[in-house]
C-alpha cells in the first residue's frame, strides 16, 4: 500500500504489537485503498459480532458504509486496523462529537469509539491493543474523552473498556451500557498497559523456547554445515517434541525419509503436521522464501542462523529490515539473524536449537542471554567447567526482533530461572531495559556485562554521549549488577545461583593458609566490605576442622558471609584421591546446617574441589583467586543492599501548581518557528524562565548592562545589593577567572566594578555583562537534565566549580525520578558533606533542593521536546534556594518507545 502520495497520512501511527498469545500484529491507519480488505474482513465476522457492533442485524456493508469507514481526515475521524499479512483482524474508529452528540471539530474534545474484531482472533488481546493506540492518537488530536455504547450482552467489549485502567463513568441508557473514558493516562492505566506488555512478550518468548515441534530448514545431505549441526544438537538433546528436517534437494517423492535419523521433507508444505518453531540455516538470499513458507504453514517463530545481514554493511542492513517486516507480517517473532541459537533445559522440553558444541548444558537455575555467538560459547563452556547448569540460553545475533528486553520479560515470571546473566553489546531501548531490569531485580538478580563501547556491525542503535561510569551508575540504580568481563559475569552468577543473598557486608575469612587469608582480607577492604581478621586453621587442618570452623562462622551473629581459603592438604593423613571430596562434604554439611548465609571458596591447585562442590544439591562456588571470590561476594552484598533499600521505591510527587498544558502550548509555539541545522533550539533567557516557571522553578531575573549607565539603571530597578557578572561563553560560570563582582551596595561600587571588569577582561561587547539581585549565601550547585540517545532522560547533580568538574563528582538518576531518587542523588556525590554542615557550617535546605530536582524531572518527563536543561548555579541557602541562571534546549520530540502505547521496536 502506497501512502507517500498522501501528505496527511500519519505514518508515525503505524506500529507492530505483541498480542496476548505471543503472536504479532501490525496496527496502522485505514486508507481508501483498504476498501476490499474491509469488505473481506467484514464477511468473516459472525452475525453475532456484527449485531453487537451495530445493535441490529447487519449482514453486509453498503458502498456508503465502506466509503465512510475507509475515508478519514485523521483528525476528527480516524480508523485503525490490526492486520496480519494483508488481512484485517480487527478495526477501531473514533468520530469527534460535540456536547449534543453530533459530529464536531476542535475544540470539541470528546469522540465516539467503536471496535470490531474477527471472531477467530477474539481473546488474543486485539481490542485492548487497538484501544491503547486509538487512545494515543486521540490525545495527539486534542481529544480527552471517549464515549462508547455497548450492548449489555457484549461482555467481552465491556471488559476491554473497564480493564483499561482509565477513569470512567458508566450508565445504562435506552437498553445499552454507555461508557465514558477519560483518556488522561493514570498510574492504573500505565500499570495495566505494562502488565499486558509483560504477559504478551513473555508468552512470545515462551513459544520460541518451548515449542511442541521444530523444523530445521537447510539441512545438508552430507551432514556438514550449520543446519546439520543444529539438527544433531536437537536430536541428541532428546527434544521432547516432533522434529523435522527440511532439505529441498531431496528427490521428489522422498518426503518423510530419514536424514541423520530425523524424518526429512523437501519443503515445509510437505509436513502434514503443525510446526511451532523453524530453525533457518539457508543462505540469506533464500531466507525470504523460507519465511513465506513458514507463514503459510502457521509457524509461530523463527531462529535464523543465517548470516549476511546488517553485519555486512548497508545492503545487508536493508535485507535485515525486510526480513523483520516479512516475519512480523505473518504474526511471527524472530531470533536473529546471525544467531547462535536457543536452549531450554526444562525436562519436559529438552530443546537445544543451537550451534553449541557438545556436551550440552545441564539443567540449572541460570538464564543466559548473549548477542555474540563467540561470547555465548565462552560462557557456556565456563559454566560447564564450573559444574553449573542453565535454565535457558538465547544468543540473539543481530537481535533484529527479539532482544534482551523480551528475554527479561520471560525470565521475570519463569520459575526455573533464579539468576539472569546477560552479555550485552548494545541497548536498543535503554529506558525500557532499566525499567524491566529494576522490576526483575526486585525478585531475582540481573547480572550484566556490557561489552563494546562501540556499536558492533548489525546493531543499528544510537550511541551514548555519557561516560561509561555514568552508564554503569544508571544500571546500578536500576538494581543491575554491572560487571566488566565475562569471567566476572560467570563468577557472580555462580554465587547468586547457589547461595543466599548476604544480609550485610561483614565477612568471615578462614582457611589453611595465612597468606591467602590476608590476600582475601585485603580484597574485601578494596571492595568496601567489612572483613574480620582471618582465622588460620594451619596447613594441617582436616576437612573436619574446616567444617567446624565454617559452622561456627555461619552461626555467629557477627558475620553475614563466609569466604573459605584452601590450599592442598599436607597433614599426615592426606589422601590425594579423597581429600577434595571429604573437604567438599564437610563444607556442604556446614552450609546446609546454616542456609541463610553465603559461602564461597578460594582454592589453590585444588581443581577436583570445584567439581566436588558442585555435584550435590547444596552447591558452593569455588574460585581460583581471592579477588574473584571477593568480587562476587561484594556484588551480592551490594545487590542485597539495593534490594532492601528499594523495597519502597518511592513515588513521583504531584504538584498542584504545575501548568502542563501551558508548557505544551509554549513548546509547540516555539518549535513552530523552526529549529537550527541540528534540529535544536536554544531558548532565549526569557522563554527559558517562562517555561521553567510553569513547573514552579523560578529563575532570578537578570538585566543586561551594556554600559555603566545601563548597569546603574538595572541595579536601581532590582534594588541593592546586586551582583555584576559577565556572561561571555568563555567566562560564564567561571568566578575563578574574576568575571563576577558580588555584594555591590551602592552605585559608586557598581560603576567602579564595571570599570575594573572592562579594563581587565575586555570590552562590554565581549563580556556581555549583566546585573542581578543578591541572594542569601549558600552552597553553589549545578542541576542538569539531558536526553541521551542510549540512556534516555537523565537527571544530574553536583556542586558548582572546577574542582567538581575535574574530579567528575556528579551523580545521575534516570527520569522520572522519585522522591527517594532525589534524596539519594544529592547524597551520593563525594562532596555531599558540604550540604549537611561540614566543619561546623550550617546545613542547607536540602528538601528545597530535592523539590527542585523533582520538578525538573517532571518537566523533562512530561515534555520530551525538552532535550537539555542546565541550572547553574543553584545557590542553596539554609532556607530556600535561588536559581541564578538557566539554559534550555528544545527539539521536536524524539521517539520514546517506552512511553505511549505498546509497540515493538521499529525497523
């Protein structure tokens, strides 16, 4: 369908969505070209559904109906369709009405809304998804309320409206239920939307990881190649479902014969049974035909192992985009392309649709996601060597569709997964990732190694402008355990999968090597833990001695965790064959008797101990270096502290004096005037102050002083005492360079200071001097907010001055910030003591500072047009604060895929 010729067509309303059953559909505006599709759709709707829609028998649409339902102005009359392929499966429309219920135009802000969903697709959440999208469209067009009339017997549609979470009114008139919905998003409507998103996306991943049948397409007769390797892994893993091989080179009539022990066919069409998952291993140029065959056969999802996509360059990127479009048009989801595969070790599934070398992973409690196949191999091998198993594994390759966010949705409710390990090269939707990670981390640990401070080939995502330390801080704010290497990823995962989360930082250290004990002690101090003095059991210590010491340490109220150090046993009764087993048994018995505290082991040249400690139900992680064991314990300690602190995550306060509508109107007017070459407008000081004032942020007035007389006139208007300062870019906010004169109480002082500035630093035209009223003394701070391409909206705070800038002493929080976030933000900088009475000084008004941060967060969150705000300096006194200067940058709203109606990433 071509829409480029119609400039009014709102292409930005098009979206792919995941439905309740895990399948996908595309939502888009209805156009005149859809007349035939609408008629065909209506013919497939039952008489009962038609009656519910029109309140009367309505067997067919008239030509007038078809014209009315396909011609819209996209302002007062809008129709959306949910499609799979070229076919409609559901429609929704609204018509703007006035107070009398008749058709109207703006400023009327109410519309009648009506749905129709094909019977075969009812119960899939089609209507709920359409309601979210038509509601967003209506808000964009200035409509604030929906009115709907529903027959009492149409309980499904009534439930769609009542379950949406919007504020609503309900009445019964003329035999119909009349519902009025306020379209302003509420906390409840957002919670409903995100709960539906979680269930749908988790279900879509479940269909990929727990299929009832799998076909591998592209299996060579020779037994070599990617397809044959995937087929062997599926066969050898004991997959519980039906397994098929597809090789188009087989002779005609040979369908159903065996290939490598698996029933083989020339094409999917020859398989006379459902296929849930297709593993595709054909050259990239043949993949489109395979996808079409999968769509025709009703396949639910694909794992595309084939390479030759975005990782190869622009042509490959376009091929990848077309692949995603084609897959989604059939209602399927895709892992890949260039994927390494998926594994699900659940006994009832036993799926190994991957290229993982043998031996296959064993069942365990760790979920593993990687984007890189090579890293996937390294992690699988490391876990196997350490005796740890997996619940599930996904290596998504170019992750053109299914991403780490989808896998987090699945792991959140997966009872088989206790720990989520993720190796991420990029974050496609970081705002959504941090939201999902925060929610998941509240119930199970999420450990992330984020590699690649560049964007790998095949990953078309925005890069971040934030320092790596800032990205780490933001991830940790969301409860993510951020590590730097795959080794640390495995180390942390082993501890968290087998041990309880420690209740605090107090660590007992014991073992049979004094030197190793003190190495461990120093490592604890370096990680901010509180170790007790190491207990040396001597090299003659027996397994029984270890067991007794560990039991005593675990039983003590003075310890939250225990680190055991062990070197080869040199006692007279030492036995090389049984020493590791005996020690492992003693440690397991002690840990089992005190299950509430974690135990980690540091070993030297005791490789057998690693396996011995991982063989039983009570498993204890072992590490070949003290630093690695302590780092894992420290990460668990910090995670426990975050979890306890975030039991109450805080709330985003409401302020009665915020003028959200006025700010929106002001921004629309400013953007209508056009932006600069980079699309960004830096607001004039007056416009910036007016915008901030709508959110209760007052900027102290500043008057220009191009001449001494103008300065004197400005000071008279403001009232003495005043400050005289330069605003030239190279001197702005640099009091250390002498461009500021404070506490000028008379006109004579003002003129003298003016002459000094111009004599020392330059002409008035160069200095751009201004006059400002003096404010109470306090601590100078800086408050900023910026929209980062990769991290989303970020709120930052620090003290003003070159020392803080030089040391990078700035703290960050994601927007929207809660009251807990604001309180933590000002307390997390190293120079925070200066705000709380350092060396006898008076504490400043931190509640006022927290309110300023929250108001700025609200402004940025409510209006994505605001892409940057700097308040510098903000002088925080003992009572109140003063914003002396503000800079605001705006631009047309960027795509914020985590806000608004549910939608899959665009392609």
